[in-house]
């Protein structure tokens, strides 16, 4: 999954359904969430995009979105924040959340 930076962020979320995973390399739950995100991407294919933001590398973005705990998933539709969740979630939970926007 592509890690994006602050300079690419607005362009990446501008069109379609986009999931942003705020994470850190040292975070155990973040590593556990990675295969879930890959499964979701495989299931939904081109209907969604999933990008990662490293909170240690992009502290400004983390601060802008009020990230206090990770992993944190943000769902954007055409650039507008629609939903967010903090902590681990299952594939079925994430698919359920995304279904409303597809």
C-alpha cells in the first residue's frame, strides 16, 4: 500500500472513495491491520483507494486530523471526510462501513 505525504494528500483524496490509514511502523495493531486493508482492497478493487500516512513522518497531517491513537482509518468521498474509526477493525466491519459510499 502506498504511503503518501502531506504534499500529495489533497490530490489523493480528491476523487472517489478513499481510505486513509494513519499508522506508525512501531505500532503492533497497525501491523495487524495491514493485511485487513489488503484484503479489503482486493475485494473491492478499483471501487476504492487505500493510502497510508506515517504519523511519525507527517506530524502536521496527524495534528490536522487530531490523531491521538493509531491505527486510525478515515474514509473520504470526493475529498470530503465521511467517517473515521480508531483501532483495529475486521474486514467485514470495514466493508460494511464502505458499502454506504460505493
